[in-house]
C-alpha cells in the first residue's frame, strides 16, 4: 500500500510538472509571435551638433551656416 501511494504521488507530481511546462511553452510561443508581428519603428538618421558634438535626430536638428546644431542658442553662438 505504501508503494502504491508513492507511485500515485510521483505520477501527480509528474503530471503537474508537464502542465506547468506546457503553459510556459505556450506563453513563450505567444510572446515570440507577438514580437514577430510588432511593426518596426523606422530608423531615424542622426547628426552631430557642430558646437557641442551631441548626437540628435536629423528631424530635430537646426541647420546653420557652419553645420547643424542641437538648439537655437548653439546656432546663434556659432554664427557670432
């Protein structure tokens, strides 16, 4: 009787482990599928401020006579 109880207990533990493992695998597969279908963000070209050498997006840069600048103050300072 004692051995039967041990065998049943081992089967229950094994079954619980398999159920847990299956749920974990399904969740990981769902995460991978979500990552694959996520739209990619467009790559924005970067430029370097001619005065302070900070890298910034080209769309945020201000163009001046001596190059591109990160702010209006730097553009004025370089033009002076």
